[in-house]
C-alpha cells in the first residue's frame, strides 16, 4: 500500500499488467496516457527502480515537465506532426523578400559599375558585330588601365554627337525606374553608341595614304582583319590631331558607319570625350553561333604607334560632312539589351548574404534566451 492508503485493483500474487495496456487497469479510460498508469502502478506497489526509471524516461520523451502527478507546475509538449516543416516554410517566406531586395540591389550595383549587356541594332560594326548580337561591356577595366587603340567601346554621345538632346530627367524616382528597367533590358537610350577606337589623345589620325590606308602618327593601319569585306578604310579624307581627353572612333563597316568622320562639325570635331565612355565591349554572348571574345587587332600593337606627334589643335580637314551624312544611313545607336547575368549575379551574392544575416540573427536570439 502507498502512503495515501489506496488498494491496488489486483491481488499481491497477480502479475503487474503491461504499462502500455491501459485497458487492463480498471477505472482508467482508453484516452489516459500510459505514462500516468505507470506512475500510479509504481507508487502503489513499490515497483522496482528500473520500472520507475522507464516511467521517467517515458515522461521525459513525451515532453512532460511535471504536473499534478509529478509535482510540477506546467507541461511542455512536442509540436504536432508537420509543425517543423511548417516552421521551415514560414521561415522561407519571411526570408524571400530580403533575398529579393538584396539581389536587386546587387544587380543594380553590378549593372552600374561592373558589366552590362547591349544589343546591336545596326550594321555599322559588321562583320565584327552582326545585327542582333548581344555584347557585354566591362565597366571596370578603364579604372585599371587607359583606353587603348583598337578597343571596341560603348559610349554616351550626349554633348558631343548628340549635343542638342534634352538633358535626362533629374527626378530621383525616374532615374530609379530607369535603372530597374535596365536590369532586364527594357529601357533604351538613343544616345548610346558602339565604335572602335582609332586614335587616342595626342594621336594624329589621317586618311588616306596613296594605298588608301588610314594612318596613326604616320603608321599605316592594316585593317583587313576587321573591316567589312569590300570596304575601303574611308571614302572621306580627314586629318585630325586628337585633343586631350578625347577619342577618334570609327565603325568596322565604314561605308555605313556614321562615326567621327560624320561629326566633324559637332563639338570636338568628331571626337568623343573619354568621360562619355561606359565601358569596353569584350565578349559576344548571343547568339551562340557568334560567341567569342572581342580582342584588339594586331595592327594596333605596332610599337611605332606610340611615337605620338606633338599635340596640336583640331586640324580636321577635307571631305564633305553633308555628303558623308547622306551616305552613312545605317548608324543606329546601340541599345541596352536584356541579360540575366547581372540579376543572376545579384541572386548569387544575395543567397550567402541572406544566410549570413539569418545566422547572426539566430545567434543573437539564442544568446538573449540563455539565463
């Protein structure tokens, strides 16, 4: 008998029923947990320590932290089936907005300062770049080196070739919308061009020699590797010393490229400012049949090209700008193109950043919960 004077419902010689079989104990319904039956049986008969230990283990495994029978003040039960998965799902949906915001911010940074895709809408750079090609430009390279002859550059013609274009809106929200649109390539700027650099500051660029070649600092350029088949280096004669901070640029399809030769009457005498250069086109990413890197042709590696003549004024002369403009009808500006690369890189960077901030947040929460 236990301290309360209760008499067990079975005789001393009868075997103790299985704890899991609650129906074998009179007075207990089928819904009463087996652990309570074990606890009462242990207290009524002075069951062995092993039986009591088993009951305690059962109590611990079910998450019970005391109660009326155990002398505790409350219970802590396991969550129902499926709750852990639900917590993970709720955590995912809470983290998703953070992931998207970080990805968009990183994509904007990448597009603005690292790489950007452009679509080629005209034939002014054939056959190097075909109509419909998409190229990536490197926006970092000119922070580490100067612009080289032979580079294919994307630049903003505002103020040089498009000096009558109204200034862009200064509204911060309009600018933000343009930047967001630029990530997927739906926006376009008609003042953005793509050409090849022929002369850098201080170079004396002349057309043409008796053989019809363009010369830079008196050195003839061998342009057959990149000029459109059948094109002459130039049908218009010119001679210019490139001013400081300026560039002389031409297309590879000379007969249809409206380039520096057609802008000799504009500010800069046809040259464009180095500050307007957005980056260097370095690879064709679409279509797959055109994939390849855009390297500098060997003719621009001639050592004699660096023997620049003394800088002089704008000596552009010869040729009719009106006639050239009438002939060069396919000089359409380049357009920003859709490319998943900046956004993909943004998500690639956002995933570890989101994971890291989540780990830091959980650690702080764990520290605060400790006594």
